[in-house]
C-alpha cells in the first residue's frame, strides 16, 4: 500500500511539473516574444547578443512610459531597441549633451552624454501618438535624433523589453 501511495505521489508531482511547464510555454508564446539585441546602442543595460523577453500585451492596456525600453519597427521594417525619453505632446531638445523635456532637464543615469543632438538641436514637438526614443549609449545609437527614424508612433512599437534571458551572467530585469 505504501508503494502505491508513493507512486501516486510521484505521478501527481510529475503531472504538476508538466502542467506548469505547459502553462509557462503558453504564457511566453501568447503574450511575450523574444528578440536578440544587435549592436552597442543600449549598453550597458543591454549588450549585443543578449536574448530578451518582450511584453507584447501591456501596451494594449497602458500607455508606454518614459524610460521604458521598447522594441519598435522602423519604416524599412527592421526592428530596433531604444529607450523612451519623450512622450506625446511634449517638446524634446538636446543642448550641451543633455536632454530637456518641455524645458526641464531630464535626469537619467541610463543615457550617456550626447555629443550629437541631431534634429533635437532644435525643439522637436511630439504629436498625440509620437514618442522620442534614444539609445542608452547615445554616441553609438541611431535613434529619434536622426531623420531616418524620427519620432516613433505607438503603432510601430512591438512591446516593452523587460527581461534578459541570456547570457546567464546577465539574466535579470531590464533597468
């Protein structure tokens, strides 16, 4: 009788594990996607070759927020990962290596000093559905400062990058 109870406990435990794995797989493949980071524009937060998880669902319910790291589709259909600094209705200006939002200095430990302001050397006014994105490693980033990317519409955003899967030494939440 003890052997039968032990076998039932083992089978029950294994079936719980299988159900959890199936549920995790369903969640990851239904509400999340994966992307590889290419290039150095988001260092040190993200490095080239990092595999990240992207939340593709939350922006259907909440608006993207300042300092979110997002993946978006460019007009040439390629994808980029950048950080949101300017929100709809705001004015972005870059002066002396610093970002100003509506005339106020944006305090950020994530974004490096900016040596090239690009189109943001003059005030950039964001429309109702536009965001201004910039790479953390600004001097190595092609982002909203340049006309070929410009302001990014919410419809171009695929989702919020929130977790680094690999390499294991970098696994964790994205700042």
